[in-house]
């Protein structure tokens, strides 16, 4: 092996290592979510066409949420709209600093459960936007800023932790008695085989005034 | 070949293998039991539970960053060194 060919091989190895380093860093530290959990663009099955059309254009409407503020735990986060992941689960935001509003459900302030999810940590173990969601208690204040410049005030009504399989999806997504806001994040123990935590923290809040 | 070069090659091989394994694992399709119902109740379709954490992979990711970082630094140092005069 000549000296030049050794250097060529060394350069190739360095470039490969740099590529793996960059991919791992970006994936783990910046783009937190598993690709299957990101918005797939798949519409929910059985949803009326009119509502699908409304959801598809909702990000351009004035009433959509743009910011979530939770003073007690220091959250002041950008809100992005999300749909479904490839597995049919509610999709999650691309980054660990944003939160995701489920665009196929009600907007905050409308009658029904507006649902917002957020990461608890990223792939390097860095605390994410909802790391302190467990500290919320009934009576705590949540605020949503909308694209129209309106601020909606919600108060926490209840918080609960559930095993993943036991999350009451109808309660989380489909209570249509009053304007509600539901926050959800991960909790519990990491399941390496499933690459997820085994519990979910859910915070239920109701609209106070706008 | 010197001992240093043997070590450098071994580190490089470990870095590439480990990096490839993690990169592959991170793009594996999630086939867990958290399936979505996506049924329609009232006017809202109900999705499944979101997966909002990734911290369990932190140790593996940090290991990959450390190993590949060492490989890059060591490799650059190797490439930058001046040939020794015999």
C-alpha cells in the first residue's frame, strides 16, 4: 500500500465518520421524532370530506394556535399543526422545542377537545418542551395565542398518567361538551424494543375566557 | 505498521460499525402495539397515542457521537501530520 492510498483511505474513513456523526447529532438533538411519528399527510379514515377540507386549510385560518404559554413551568412554545403519523397515531412535532396541535380536531376555543402534544426529551436526553408537564395541577393557567392575535385562557381541570394501551382516546380527543384543551406527552419507563416510553401524561384544561 | 495505526484502524472500524447500526435502528419502522383506532366519533376522527419521547436512545447516541468524533479528530490529525524525515 502506498502512502497516498493510505491517506485516501483515511480520508474516506474520516468522511464516513463525519457523516455518521452529523446524522446522529441532527437526528437525536434537532429532529427528535422517529420518522414514522411525523406527519404522514394521511387523512383519518372515515372523516367527513368537509371536515378534511377544513383541516387541510386550517393552518391558513386565523383561529389556529400559534403559541402555547404555561407560566408555571416556563413553557412559551411555537405551535405547529400535525396530523397522523404512518401508524395512525397523532403525529408529533419535528423538533423538541415545538408543540403540535392536532389539526383534524377542534381549534382551541371551539367546543370540543383541542389536543396539543410535545416531546418530553430528545435523543440525547436533553429535556424537551413538556419535561415538566407532570408539575401541573388543577387550577394552573394555560394560554393559547392564535394567529388572529387573540389570547385564550384555559385552566387545568385534571391531570393523569396512563399506560400507553390504557390512554382513554375518546376522552382525550372527543369530549364535545365545552371548549377544552388537552396536552399530552410521554412518561414512565423507556421500552427499548418499542423505542418509546410506556406511559403518557395527559393534562385536561377548560376555557376560562378569551 | 505502528501500534498507533493499528489502534486508529480498530477505532475507525468500531465507529463505522456502531454508527451504521444506530443509523439503521433509528430508521426502523415502529411496529409496536400502539395502533391507532382512527375511528370517527361525532365529528372528530380519533388517532392513536403520540410517541413524544426519544431519551431512551440517549446513551447509544452519545456513544456514537463520542466514537465517531474521536475517529474524525484522529483521522484529521493523521491526515494533517507532516511526513517524518528518515
